[in-house]
C-alpha cells in the first residue's frame, strides 16, 4: 500500500496485511514538537516536553481510530524479552522492559518507538494474534524476532507458516557501518549465513538488519515476509535517524492492533 496521507499525518502501511489488521509506521511529519525533534516525536527522555509527546501520540491514535487508552507499550532495552498481554497498559503505570509484544485482544493497541532500529510486524490470521518487535543490532543478535515467533507458537498455538510478517522502515544496509564487536557477534550468531548479511564496501563493513531478521523469520518457519525497503538514514525528511542525525533526533511510532 505504501504511504497514507491523513489529517496532516503521513504513515506507511504494508500490502501483506488484510483490513482486519490496523497498523502503521508513522513518519516524523504532522506533529507539534520543535527542532531537533520536529515534529511527530514519540520519544521521551530526549529533551522534548511531555505535553508535546502526549499530543503527538493522541494524533496518531486518532488517525487510526483507536483510543489512546488501548495502548500497550514497553521500555525498549535492546533485549530478547517477549511479553504477551491481554490488556492495555494503564497510562499511569510504569513500563515493563521488553522488545517484543504480542496480543490476541482487539482492545489492545501494540505501540513502539524507533529511530533506525527495525520494526517487525507479525500477524497470525488463524489464531488472531498480532505482534510488534524492536530489533537493533543487539536484539537481532539475541534473536528477538525468532523468539517472538516461538512465543506465538507456545502461547497462542500459532503455526509459523501461517504467520504474516513485515519489516518496516529502519536503517538500511547502505548506511549501517559496524565495527569489530558487531562483526564478531554476527559471525558467532549466523555462522555460514554471515556473508549474506555483512557487506564489504570501500574498506568498511555494513550490516543488513533487514535480511538478518528475514533469516530469523525463515529459521522460525515464517515464509510470508514483506520488506518496506525504506532506509531511515537516507530520508531524514520523513524519518528520525539516530545515525543520520548524530543522535540529535526524536522517535517515530509504529503500531498494530486487531480491528474490533
């Protein structure tokens, strides 16, 4: 489907998901935050005001016709922790730590924040389960995407071949230069597949996070995968990019829910 323009906001949707799945990856356009977070910033602890973040979040939920009170979000810590929930997070309740969240409840909207890391969307149309994963290099090497699929199997009875997956806008293989620590971690994790995700160019090594997470999905048995192919560092007009903006930036939002 590509980009959707609505009520001053611009967000990306995937072709792979049916209308029964409410979802979107929201660009940085259409919010109230000033520079350097301009303008639809959803990230706290970055210097932006709480009032701006709350208003930006309200706009996102309004445009997809979801109540903010349905939100379930977490404190993302670059881990392999997967949480299942059957209820929203009360807005006054502290966040749990995790980097993958799953639900079967249509009254829950899963929500995460990004600025180069990979958003991975999951949907099982047979068991009616949705999931959202946050995978930077640490989470990717920790197999958080693979583990999210495992939990879909163990907790909800999902068959991986039935799961639809989508990889959202994030830093692409053309921009993600990595050093010895990451390179060694990739070789230890992916072994013979490392050459497919490490790219040598101009004397530097680039890590393809998109294909690395496709590898995890394939290893988990998920065969239906769509990749947006949009690099956040290439397009800081639309996206926040931690690398592309030297850390002086905000966080864009991604959400998924089952239509009530």
